[in-house]
C-alpha cells in the first residue's frame, strides 16, 4: 500500500508513505509502487517536493526511498525519525537521465 498524507502544503510539499506485507517484502513492490506514486504526484503542478520519513534502523524503508530517487534531508518531524526527499527538479533530471540511458532505474541514488 502506498499513499500520500494529504494535499501539498503551502511550499508544495507532500509526504508519501508505504507498507508491504512481510510475505511480499524484498520483491521490489514497495519501490515500484512508490516510484509510480512519485511520478503521478509530480504530474500535478502544485507538488514541488515529495518527502518520506522512517526510523534510521529500518533499512528496507530507507532502500525504498533511495531507490525511488530520494536523498537524505535530515531529521524528521518526530523524535528519532529521519526524512528523505525529492524535488521536482531532481525528479526531472533523473527522468532525463533514464531516457538518455545515462543511468539505469535500478541505479538511482
């Protein structure tokens, strides 16, 4: 399951979240679904930045964020949580690199 927490805030930021049943984890489902949601979200002009949060010890969640093109932004909105994000400009550059063959989607940061 993937989703967003609500409409963009005043700065154009939305937060995505995801969860995959344990028996389906480590199959790329979370990453594929998160990438699709990010692509869909950036089709809306009001969205400027997409963020996601997790705990630092949740390596699978961090991998989903990194494989979806996000990079570490710093501390999250709650104690002990870290935040990753992706701007529209970063997303566009990644898409251009994918189309040109400069990077492979599986090699996204």
